[in-house]
C-alpha cells in the first residue's frame, strides 16, 4: 500500500484514464528522475513515483488505493490491462451488480470474474479456428490423395 495519495502526487483527477496517468507519470519523471534531479532523495522519490504509476494502472490495486484514500470507485468502461472493451450486455450486468454493492471486495470479484469470462471466450474462439483449420487440411490432403490415386 502507498503512504501518499497517487492522484495528488501525479496532479491528476481520480477519474483519470490510463493514458492520462501515463502522461502525468512522464511529466513527473522528467522532474524527479535521479539523472536530472540532483537532490539527495531523488532516487526514493522516483521509486515512489514508479510505484504510484504501477498502482494506478492496475485496476485491483487502484481500487485498494481509492478505498484507502476515500475515493468512490466506479465501474470501468474498459479494462486497462486487457485492452478490450466489454460488451453492452456485460456492462449492463455489471451495472446491475454495482447497484447492490456494499463493499469494494465485490467490485474486485466482479472485475476478476468479467476478465475470466472474456479470457474463456477468447480461448474458445482460438480453439474453434484451430479445429476449422485442421479440418480444412484433412479435406485438402484427402482430395489430393484421391486425385493422385484416381
């Protein structure tokens, strides 16, 4: 857990997107990097800045950070780590779940569960494509054998 508010350190709002967090990190890194800043504690300040960036870019760590510093969590419009948007039905289901939330742990579980479902769907798509490709190869080589032996 961080001992400082990451949003204040990066000078951004609590609703900042991943791109805004990365841009703010780059601006601050130019000021706090040990190669640029000659202060004696610049190394620790840069390490803290890097930890803030990692915390705010990870959805689960960001929720814990927001809870620690009193920010209200909001359901994400897209997942920052998987770079894929959720469908309208998943978003509607997530909003139904959000209406009944009493604590942040259910939010973390809902986020994790949605990611797991997206991963399963992606795996099924790849598996089905491989099956179709394999069947196409069998048919192709079967036709070639038949043509060679006819």
